[in-house]
């Protein structure tokens, strides 16, 4: 018998990781603190509890990156996706789930597995020995959060996400926007043109402030403290403090010249910064917000250049414990400084039930492979799972790292296809066809290939 794999946290990621490892013949202990220790969002003692919405989002595996992730997990005998399908509710193209029977099924199937046992306890340290996966999610217990912080450093662990919206570059109108760093700062041309700028005249700015003030906002959940206020204010709160505040903050127009209208000084400028190495995604600098999603798209499309913006993700501020994966983890999701410890799920900086389960699937397989003496290379970045793991462990900017949903902006482009709106259907189909073929190859790689993979 191989060594035991300890998995801390029996949520979406931990449950999937346990299943995958156990199916590969490894003995697993799941350490789950509920129901002994609760969180403000979980209501039950079941594993894989859906804490809020009951949706796994789009199930379209040809035109949608989340649907593709569903497909990849199904192809890999995923427990979470299979249980979700067993308890599917009618919801058009989305995979909506009857949450209580879903969680009961996951719990039951894990309990019944001969290689799995469940220990109901809180783990509050990072153990020095043994093989561990930490999948404790956005609401990691305070004691464990402190232990992770002591190991990684305060800078590398966040307790809130303050997410600025992220836009697909190809949807930005570059006949209005331009690339320039403030005061042309930087030693190289790339640095001098690192920001994408969208100019506003006075009238547009005033209308934008009115829309921000009027927009529908979400409140914090009970138990979520609003400690974020010191560090990063939501833009609508800045606007509430004074109509000019944004013009003197993230939207200040200084040090920038609009090449489309060099003689006209912009009244305000929205800046976007590259968000991934591929240059396909840009985040709106300083635009973290508590506006509801519908309001965000409406308000942000008032910005010149973003009228047709497509958002890879919208903004938000939530209680969310996550580590700075680009600096802390290697490409096998091991803590670089302590390779006996892996992280999985939302704590690694992915966001959502589906993405978290996918990272659990991957880490469960990788950890089990290590224990049975194989090596599994990470899946290629052309797959949805591979694109996500490549992003969080390397592709993302470490300095501004914030949690990410899966989206096609994370995929390497397919060459020779039409860009823009017109070519979108063909492009997405090409992405998903390529991903499926590459995922199947990765899943069925031979033992020899696994053994030859770099460690
Ligand atoms: C308020 C809120 C609302 C959300 N709404 C949505 C939504 O609508 N849709 C969506 O897709 N995502 C939503 N999310 C994100 C969602 O929670 C995650 O995407 C998903 O559940 C993460 O999976 P996970 O396995 O990483 O963490 P979780 O599913 O949270 O699982 C982590 C598990 O670890 C346990 N645990 C924590 N600390 C310890 C410890 N020290 N020892 C032992 N066990 C521990 C917890 O009890 C929990 O069971 C929401 C998150 C929050 C906080």
C-alpha cells in the first residue's frame, strides 16, 4: 500500500481531489472541520456544499470555456460534475443543480469508497511531513490562515479579493483608446506602452459619475467584515466621497497624450493594464467595485473605447482567502518551499465551483501519481484545465494577482482564424475542438510518457 494522502477541506476541490486519488488506488483521509467548526456561508455538515448560487454555469462545451471545463471533468471521471448531472434542474443551457441531494450524493460516494476515510476536525498547521493537499477554500479557518501566512509571508496571502473587471483586448475599440504609460515611463518600448488608455471628456465623465452613484450595489454578507476599506475602495465609494475624487485618483488624466486627438486634453482617463502574458486580457486599474454585474456592464460600456467590451470577469469585493500562486506554487501546484504540501481549489486563486473542482481534479491526480511513483506533467494550456493552471502558476501577473474564472482569453490563440465578433463562433469552436483532443491525449498518456515528464 502507498503512503496516505491527506486532504484538508471537503468542499468542491477537496472532494474531487479525494475521489481522483482514491480511484488511482491511493489511500486518502479527508479532514473537514464542519460541522464542528462552521463558516458564515456554509449551512450543513455535508461535503461539497454549494454556498450560494446553485449553478455550475454554462454546459455548452463548444462555445463556452466553463462548459468545456465540464466536458474535461466528465472525461476524467469527475465526481463533482457527474453528481451535478445526476441532480440537474431545468435551466436552459446552464447546469443548475438541486443542491442538497447533490451534496448528499458526493458525501455518500466518498464515504462509501474503500480508499477514503473522513476525519471531522480542523487542521490548523502546515505539517512538516506526510503528503498534504490544502483545499480549504475562500473561508479557510482563521487559525489555518494564520499558519499559511506565517509560512508564505503576509504579502502572499489575501483575505479579500478586490477584483477589477477584466476585458478581452480584442473587444476594445483601439480607434479611441491608445497604449501609453503615464509620462512615458519605462526603459523599454514595452514598458513605455504598458497601459491601455480610454479618454473621457467632461460631459462623459459627469454622466459616468451619475451612473456610478445610481447603480445597484451588493451588500456584504453577515460575518464578512468590511476591513478592505483601508486598502482599496470600490470606485462607487470613491465617487460618493466627491465627484472629482476619481479624476484625482485612478482616472487622473495627467502624463498622457491621446494620439487620436493630440490637441485635446482628456478630462479623465481610464487605464487598463495587461493581465496575462498572452496579452489577450486587460484589467481596469483601480476599478474594484461592489456594483451588481448587470450594472457593471452598463456603466463600464459608457467608457469611450469600451462600448462593445466583453468582460472576461466582472469586478467584486468578497471575503476570500487565497495565496499568491504565481510566486508560491510550482506547475504541479506544490508549495515551492515545501513540496510535500499542495494547494487546490479557490485558495489557489481560481474562482467558482467549477474552476475549484477542476483544480481539485488535477491536484488529486498529480498527488496520487507522485505517491504511486509516476509523474504527471500539467495538462497543456490549450485545454481549459491547463489554461487555468498555467495562468495561476505562471501566466498571471504576480503583483496584481486576483482570482480568475476560466475564459477563452487564457487560451493560446488558434492561428489563422478571423478576430473580432464575426469570427467568434468559429474561433470558440476551434478552441474547444483543440482542447478536447489535447485533453484526451493528456488523460491517456502512457505510463512511459508520465515517467518521462520533467519533475
Ligand atoms: C459567500 C460566498 C458566496 C459564493 N457564491 C458562489 C457562487 O454563487 N457560485 C460559485 O461558483 N462560487 C461561489 N463562491 C465561491 C465558492 O465558494 C467556491 O468557488 C467553491 O466552493 C470553492 O471550492 P473549494 O473547494 O476551494 O472551497 P469550499 O467549497 O469552500 O471548501 C472548503 C472546505 O474546507 C473546509 N475548511 C476550511 N478551513 C478548514 C480547516 N482549517 N480544517 C479543515 N477544514 C477546513 C470548509 O469547511 C469547506 O468545507 C462563493 C463563495 C462565498 C464565500
